[in-house]
C-alpha cells in the first residue's frame, strides 16, 4: 500500500556562520531556539515552529556554494512559513536591512533570503 505522509517534521538549512544565522532567525524572523537539540557532531540550532514542526540550522559546508541563485526567491527552492502579520515582519526586515520581494502572484506573501542565501517565503495566514 502507499505510504501516507502525514506532516512535514522539519526543514534543514545549511549555514556557514551559525552566529550570523542565529542573529537573523532570532532577531529578525523572531524564532526562539529549542532546548531539545541533541549533541550532534556539528554546530547547529533547532527552532520549534508549532504543530510539531521545526526548522533546523546546520553549521556545515554548503556543497552549492558556487551556484547562481535566481533573483526571485519564488523561482528558487524555498520553505514557506505562515505568519500572522506581514506588516510586522516587513518592519523587522526593514530594521534588519534585509531585502525582500512581494509575491508576484498577488498573494499576501513575501520572499527573502537568509545570510546564506537560503530562500524563505512568508505567507500571511492570520
């Protein structure tokens, strides 16, 4: 029988400078580190996103370091995160000096990149 996928448990992103990535994800995006990350043989941080879902930062070398990324995040691989207010997020991104682009489809969504060029989509879901 078919395997039934029930949820996305976590997304893992590669970061070259964990302190820089933590500053972005905590100060700009507003996530809180999870206390439950086990001892692993590389640096990292876990963030609880609600509903049992997590974002994992992995301080490991990026095998795609020379890749040319598309200008628009919506045309690149990305993860999408639901937010209650895009306006509040835009303010934090502006204060943090983070460039972003609004969705080209007209949806209440925006795209930005973290300091390692990982693409994030934020969708306003109330």
